[in-house]
């Protein structure tokens, strides 16, 4: 499904599901067969949200295949509601608490909520936003509310505890979605947004905060080529991480590490960083220190995971032990470091400098193939590369010299 379709679907389906639960609470208090109506509507709304987790439906370019069932469902519920009020015998009996029908309902409901909970948890691990954590907790409470709803009666304490959790869960989920809408988003990332790691790089302030955004602005003011280079490296790094099926927490680390891997160049003198010629040995010694300066800066700022600092420190190390700053052997370089190094070297090779032309795409891939296999080539193929070279003014040529 296209991004527009997902964003249009999410609030409609969410309101449909939530709108079903609230009347259900009231109907439970009054008893009678009409409680079945609320249950049917609730599961229909949740089911429509679950449909958005199916890969085939995410490739749709229109929302009508999913909106149509909502329209039909609303019409059917209104019709059943009217008939039920006029002739209550038309509605089925409420399942006996703990009976077979109740347990089947519990099974289907648990599966539905588990799918939504898995998506919400993945989103939180990527973003680490409090609103996304609230959705995870809210869905967990809604899941816990199911067993007492189908296994107990209103005369038992568990029934009331379950409905209390249900109300709290709804409040958390709706509150988080409303917060997203207030911030200008048109969908719930946690339920139907299908957030990709690349979006973290594209909107670093929204997902990483003003501090990282401020560092990127300062880096752009220092050298616009370096700032653009870090964004391209970070974007390809998370795409390669997704291709290799890394978990969300590591994708987040790759995104932050990619954006900040050259932040130490803020300390490099302009005369060296922007030199329109190849660096001398003495100048190259200075610029090699930027990895150490990067880690020092992140340590002074605080709040950066050890994994991020390791990426920033080691991204110039090489598998043959000839990299810098510590000449680490391949066995000490993790997969995440290799991913960031590959993307960094590729971008450097594909950039035209004032004193050399960019490498052809085929040459760069041939050089890196032993480190990445086919995964990196698949990422570049989705970009439509064989890429056109981009021009930069920075004189630093560390990846090229290390790779040569």
C-alpha cells in the first residue's frame, strides 16, 4: 500500500475500532444480547487494522479495498442494531463465560492484538518516543483485558479489572495517535505506519531530538559536502541493515552512527578539511584523528550508546587490519561496523573531487563485494544505480587511500 493510502487508512480504522469498544462497555452494564453487537464491531475494527500488516495489502495503491469493508461493516452494524432493538431474539446469545465460543473469541482476539503489538513494539525500538511506548503499553493492557472479558461475569472482580484495563489501554492508544495528529502526522506510526529505518535519517529531529539536528546543522555550516556525505552513508547503512534483517534497535544505532560518524571533523581546520588538493602525510595524520575527536565529542555530550560510539570510532578500520585509529583485525569488527564502513567507502569512491574523478559504479562494487556480498548490490539496485557521480569540495580521501 502506498504511504498515502496507509496514512488515510490508519485514523479511519482506529476510530472504527475505538468507537466500537466504548459502546461495548456501556452495553455490558445493561446486559442482554445486544452486547454481541459491540463485540462484533470491536473485532471488525481491530481486524481492519490487522489487514494493514499483510505485505500484499501494503502494496496497494488505493485504500478502497480496505475502506469498502468498513463501509459495509458500518451499514451492517446499523442494520443489526436497529433490528436487535426491535426484535432482540434475532441476535445470538452471549457466549457462556469460559465456554468454547468464548475461548475461540479469546484466541482470535489475542492473535489480532499480538500482530498490532509486534508492529507497535518495532516502531518504539526504532524511535524510542514516549508516545510509541504508550501505544505498546496500551495494546498490552487491551490484550490483558481479553481473558477476563470472556471468562468472567460482571459479578466477578476480574471482569471489572479487565474492563478497567480496557479503558486505560484505549486512553493510551488514542492519546498517542492524537499526539501524532497534533504534530502534523496523518497516520499512526505504531499501528499502520509501517515505519522504515530510512525515515529516521530523513527526519532526524523528529526521531532523535534537537541535539542531533543541531550537530548536523553545525556540520553543514562547516562543510556542506561532509554533511551530505554523512546523510547518504546513514541512509544506505540502515537500508543495508534492513536487507540483512537486523533488529530495530541495531537499525536505530546505525542511523545515529551514520549521521554522526564524521562529527569530529568539526574540529579539523578548514585549511585541511577543504584543501583542493591531495593531503600531505602530515595533514592526513591530523584528519585521521577526527574519529577520536568524534568519540570525545559524543562522550562530552552524553546519552549516546556504547554501540554508537564504537561505530563512530571504528568505521575506518579495515578487514586486513590496516585501518585506523587502532588497526583492529577483522575478528574485532562487528557486522554493524562493516556495514557503515562499506557505505562510507562506497560514497567516497563515487564522489568526484577536485583532484580526481569518481570511480565507476562497477569498480566500487567490485572492491567492496567481498565485504558485503549481494546485499549491498540489492540496496543500490533499488536506488536505480549505476549512480551518477556527485561533486564535493572536501579534500579528505581517507576511504580511498585505505582501500587502495
